[in-house]
C-alpha cells in the first residue's frame, strides 16, 4: 500500500494504533517488484510509524520483498 510512504499517514496509523493491543506487531510489507527503490520506501515508512508512536521499528529486506515491522505502544 503506497499510503505509508507517499504521506505521513497520521490518521491511518492512529486507527491502527487504537486497534492493536499494546506490543502487538504491525507489518507493512511490499513485494520485491515495487515502483521505487526499497531504501526510499522503508526509510519513509519507518519514520512514519516511529512518529506515530510505534516502537521497536525494524526494516526488513529479502529476495521476495521488503518492509517495516514495528510494535504498538
């Protein structure tokens, strides 16, 4: 979903934060065939989830895709 790297997605991340139990993981993942470079996507997504209060933010990459894993406050 492009939402998380083309905007700050504050309202959307607030909804996710409210819907997840404290400490629950949030996975924002993308396939390997994305429209732009992975570093650009994951850095912006990681910053957005940190700003939204999620913690233990980890950028993951593999042959089949990339993304950000974080945990609800």
